[in-house]
């Protein structure tokens, strides 16, 4: 997947008096130190909600897939009653990976090595030649459970059994953008959030990619296409405890670029959206690494998964609604075309940042108010890693 690493994210307007000074950016070592990267696995990712797929990826009872969460593989399944369950993707017998490719249906989870079989809820049903296995404790040998939750139609997993429910920690977000999303979205194209094999890998620490998405301060310099399309002065940024929501209206002035100009003319909302949504782009970041673009013509959801201290995989997928008209479908294709250009610009930018952060003795300067969300993110990272050190 080559998602739009949409640094098109809107920035906070500067004409609001009394704005607080943004928190400081992260020190360079947070992006370059291997020990910090290792600590993040448990301190950040294992304690947060990680998007793994969309509900459409699990269409039937027994459908299952594997996704990466905090360095582990998590097996997500659709249960017989239409709900969701998640387990670590490892058989309790000898540690075999249970699922390697998505499966559309099934009544049980069977290990391909020795045939140990589990119900969809993870409980052990039985094992071949069970009488030959001394002390076989079926109730105690179920699959390791993982928290799972559907939010905005996307499936999230969390390794922390005590985590606050995502819907609670993101209170207000569903009310703000719920009309764009939901379980009834359908994917566009072959890319999927859980499929790392198709994901683009960018040459930067994962936090550089997230920082890039969290600010529009660089749009006038680095994204001429977006600057022609978006009303930069109209960007808004709402910072909440666990998420940030951005919005930017489209310009009324026709762009000099044919694709952008045509998009401005034909932009039309998907079913379920209103006329007020036709000329605005919205973006959300759910801490730490879930990023969702809400456009009139489609939704793009992606995530930033560390591949190394200076590499990040960015798997994601595009979604739309059934019944979308021809005009909206054409607008979507134009929007995605514009997005690939933005993505390529951002991939180069984050690589440049990563190189610069590795300069001995370098420390970041003060943040603009348009980078307030970068400071919000930095505060969360400092808090999580600080807690891990004590």
C-alpha cells in the first residue's frame, strides 16, 4: 500500500487569541535511538488500540485474518453470533502459527501442525489422540485472548486487558465523523490494512510519519497541489485527549492544474453525507498510530508500523459506500490521483527529516502553533516512555 501519507493534515488557525504555546517537539534521540524503539513496543504499542482491519474483511462467521500488533501476530475472527474475537496467533501446543492468510469462513480454528482445534472464542475443543497427552487441561489451554473492539466500522485490537474502551477514550469522534464510516463501507482496490506484504516502507522512524500527518505548516512549501486545492487559512484542529480531528475547506478559486480543477468542479458526497460535506476534507489521528482521512468521495484508513528504528511500514486501504454515483466515483479517482502525488512528496520529506535528525548534536527548534498536534503527540510519547522507565 502506498497510502497518502497525507501531510495534508489541517493546521490550527493562527487568528485565535490566547492560544497556548505548543508543547516542545520530541528530542532527536526519540527518533534515532534503538533502545527507545525497542521500549516503544511494550510502552506504546502493547498498551494502545491498534487498527487491524475493517469489518468488511470479516464478512462471515468464522472469517479470520492475522495482523501485527506490538510485534505479535493477532488472530481476529468473526464469531458465530456475528461479533468479534481476537487471540494471539499461536497454537498452545507447540507454538505453530494458526493463520497465515485470510480465510472467509470456518467453524473452528485448527492447527495445521498437529490438529489441535479451537472454537472461534479460543477455547480448546480437542486434540488428536488426546489420551496420549498426559495432563491435557483443555480449559487452561485456550488461545491467549486479546481485546478487540469495532469503532467507526474498523476493527481494533489491544494487548492490554485493562485498556479503556476505545469508544470511551475517543468520545466525540464518532459523533463528528461517524456519517463517513461504519461497517457498511466497502473496500476499493486490493490493499488492506492488515496486509504488510503490500505496504509501502518509508525511510523514517514511525513517529516522523505521524508527525508529518499531524501538521499542515509545511503545506505551502512542500505541497503545491494541496495549496491550490485547500483553503490553508481555513484549517482547523481540535485536540482531544486520545485523538485529534482536522478539517480544511476546499478553495473556491479554480486550480491551474487540470485534475485539481476538475475535482473542484465535480466533488460530490457519498451516500450518507450532506451538502455541507461536499467541499471539506477531514482527517483524524487516534493515538498513537491510526490515521484516517474522511473525504466526500472516500475514506482512507492506514497505520504506521515500525519496521526498524529508521523505517516505517504504512499499510492501509481505501473505502467507499455502496450506491455511490458515477460523479462521486470519478471524483474519488481524481482525489486518489492527487493523493499519490502528495504521498510521493511526503515520502521524500520524511526521509529528509530522518537523515537530519541523525545529525550529531541536533535538537528540534520551537513548534509553530500550526504544529500544536505535533506537541500533543510528543507529550503522549514522553508520558508513555517515561512511565516505562519508572
